[in-house]
C-alpha cells in the first residue's frame, strides 16, 4: 500500500490478540492498540489519521457502547467495527442504532478482519475514485455547456450540475478534483456575470425572462394553492441551492418533493431589495412609488424589512381576489423559534401561512464577526455541514414534522444566496454610499469598471433612486468592495466570509421547492 491504513484497536485483552495484530502488520496495516475506552478517546483526540476503530464491546470502565457513543459525538464519520463475545440481539441493536459499520464475534478470525476492512475502507476509497473519475468525464461537458451561450434556463442546469458534483466530492479524499471543480465554478461565475450584465435590464422590462423575486408568488406559489389543503411557505433567508440539497434528505423523511424549481433573485441580491420584492410582488422602484412610507433607502435609519406583512397582504388582495385567510410569522431569535414550535398547529386556521426564518442569515453575519464560527464554517463544505446540523436540531424542523402529520402543503424557498468572497476591489464614495460589500448605491462613485455591473439609471433596473445622480454597482464573481481607509485590515477581516448583494450563481440562482407530506 502506498499509504498505510491506520487502525485503532481498543480491547482490554489486547495481549491475546497478537496473532491478529501480526497478521494485519504483514498485510500492510498500521495498528495502534489501547486497553480501554478512555485511552481510545484520548488517541482520537490527539491524532487525525485513524481510518477505522475496532472496539471491544465488553471492556471494564467505559464499555464499548459508551465509548462508541462518545466517539460519534466528536468523530461522526469515522468507521467503527464492534467486537463482542455476545451475539445478544439487544446489544447489536444498540450498537447498530449507534452507527457501527460492522461487527465481529470473538474469537476473531484474521480473514474476517480483512473482509471487514476491505468492505469499509476500500469501499470508501473505490467510491471516492469512482466519483472523481465520473467528474473528470463530466468536466468537459460542463465546459462545453458554459461556452455554448447558455440562456437563463441552461444556466440553472449548469449550476445544479456543479453543485451536485461539489457535494459528491465532499466525501471524496481527492483535493485535486475539488480544486479543479472550484476553478470550474469560478469560470462559470465569470461567464455568468457577462451573461447577466448583458441581459438583466431586458429581464426587468420583459415578461418572458426568468421568474424573479417580484413574481415568485404570482408564478410559483399562488397557482398551486388549493381549497382542499392548507399551505405554508417557509422562507429561509440566505438559503443557497447547495444548502437546500443538504437539508433535503432530512425533509424527505416526512415530505415528498413534488417539484424542485428555481428563480432568480433580483439585484441587489440582498434582503432589503429581494425580500421586499417577493412579498410586495413588485420591483423595489414600484414599492417606493406606491408605498413611499414603507420603503427606506440604504442610508436612512431604521429596519428595511419592517413592512413585509403589509406588502404581502396587499399582494394577496391584488392577485388572488378572493376570501383567503393568510398569516405572516417572522423568526429572528431563539425565543421566536421556540414560540413557533409550540404554537405551530395554530396555523391550521389559515389557508396560507408565510414563515420567514432568519437563522442562516444570522449565521452568515455572525460568521463574519465571530472567530469561532469562522473555524466551524471555513469553506463551503463546512458551511453546508453547519447548516445541516442546525436544521436537524432546529425548532423549525420539529414544527415541520408536526405539520406533515396534518397534511400541510409546504413550499421551501429563500430571498437570495451568498458567495464566499476572496478578491478585494477599491470603491470611493460619499458618506451616504452603502456599506454593503457586494453592491453600492451612491453619488459620484469611483470604482474599477472591470469589477462591476453598473446600472446608471436605477429605474431601468427597477430600483429606487435615492438622489438624482444615484448609481448602483454590483460586484462580479468573488469580489468584495472596500474603501481605501484601513484597506489591509478590512481585507483580512472580510476575505473568505459569506456575503450577498452582487452577481454570482450562488447569490442569484436560488431554490423554490414544493413538497407534500408522505
């Protein structure tokens, strides 16, 4: 073997296992032995290259099952083989429920050990190699798709392909393939930026472009409402397509995906613009014109999404034109979340309930501020993993399980996604220029034109005009805007954080999913 497979074997009778250990050594495996569960946990906490754990079930002190439970708390992915003298059904059920990968009965036959290792370790390697090979074959197809002048529908297909491969490669120990995929995603975003820059203003004017924030309800939700069933729209702020794919297996325990669809967040792909547009069923410029008291410009004090319920009520009256009972619930902290979980069945009194859940948005912003979260969500894979862990243990998931029992139709969607920013670009503006890192609106902006999509006349882009000479600029690819003051400090502070407001596949191409209870 080019690189030895490392086994940690915990057994209080380890001295009796010398023949098996000798056999494994001759076969090219490296074995670290300990005589109790505490030492096993100590080894795992101090080394990160153990490939598989062999665990005796009947050790004194910390039993095998207790050790297994503690291993899975901190090393959930590491394969564990339980070794026992006892074939009692309840013991093996407990072990299997605690996620063992295999079990062997004492006395352990060397060939049984080898078979178990081949099944666990080599199977993982073969799956990894197969995934990498399949992506290599798909790589050229994706390049050709990108170069073939895709329209907005084809861009959605390309992006989904890239994300599906990214998630598949998460489980692959192949850093070269991951690096190639990351480069391909960057190339896709560069081409996508050119495509959006060329077509965006036409989308705003025409009806035949992609479904966007302002017509999400009209085109993707209202047509599917039914007199025979209640409906819930769950808007998870900042939910990217990859994050949806990570929580999908959790949801499909209780729900069946009827339609996985997408829409384009309008620009800026930021909450103030995209979410207000979703609930109003209008472009931001139209909201500003029709409801001037409900719109605040970026530089004005106060919450920018405080009138979502009122805007939604107006949209329902305007588009549905019948007696429909709706409600709007906004969750912005743990108290609201617990309250929602406890009172979730109250929504059965409504025909349509909208739940805005802000956790992912808070996670994104907190990650920028808190070093601990930067460690936990250092890249896309970790960010996805953190999203999954949160959702699995969240009050909203507990609430959705209760709704599934009541036959509620569910829509899961978002307002925009986020992108991990890496490349700074200098912008100079006056004191009223927005602080957002992915878009700016202001007068007399000075910037590098190759880094931005510029809308000189805001009304053409469906945007409010704070001042006569206001201009909007949107960052391309993984760029983030910085002012010259304290440039180096803010460059280090914001690099590799997740931001939104600009032009990228991750921010603009977002999911709208229709689900029915199983």
